[in-house]
């Protein structure tokens, strides 16, 4: 690795101490000839062919808006909000289970048995499975994956509602079938 220059990306909200430790480690321990640390927002801007832009990074835990001017991230203008995809998933899970009183059952907790009805309609009977060795954290993760799929498949931001706060709009209706039917 002594003959290869390295480039590292860092989040727009940086930590000077971690940057210093990384630089010290790479030069002293790994003996790299050159090191460049760049903001990920700047690289995203360059990837779009722009040196000036506003980069919106929506992650799992937070959303960050980083203005980039002539290839430099403007640290003082950076805005961050603690809302990300996982928080929206958690809110949706709470709404489904507590307000709608709909249980979200992972697929491994039951078995669906087909029951044929007289009028050619398919119906299913749910048979609860006993899973004593499954940890609660796996159960919770499976629930979150189902709710994440709901979020990604059918949720959207209504543009009409963004234009006028009090405007009455039509909300499109969609259905999603949970694993237990």
C-alpha cells in the first residue's frame, strides 16, 4: 500500500479528531504516499457534473442538506434534521399496531392452510407456530422489515398537499396484504 494514494470520504458533519487520527494512522502505520479526505456531498455534486449544488442526503437516522459552492461544502450553512427512514418506519409501525390495532406477524410465526370454499373463493386458516428458540430481537427485525416494505411500496409525499397546507386533495388509495392475510 506504500505506492497507492488514497481518497477517503467523510460525512458533511465531520469530526476533526477522527480525521487527525485517520491521517496520522495512514501516514505513519500504512505509509501511504498521499491522502485526500473529501466530503461525500462534494463528491455527489461532482458525480452530477456540478461544482455548485445543494445535496440532500436522506439516511436511516437523519437527513442532511449540504450546500456545495465551487467544490467546497459550506459547513456553516449545513442543515441537519433527526428524521430519517428508520424513524419513519418506527412511526408507521406504531400507527399500524397501536392506532389501527393490526398485528404485524412475521412469516415464520404462522402457517397458512388453504381452505376451499363453495363459491370458488380461496380462504386461509392461520395455524400459529411455536418458536421458542427465536430471539425477540429477530422477531422485532422481521416486523420492521414488513413495515419497511409497506413504507417503500405504497407511501408517498402528495405534491398537492405540499403546495397548499389547507388545500383539500384526493388521497390515492392502495392496499397492502400482510403476510398473515
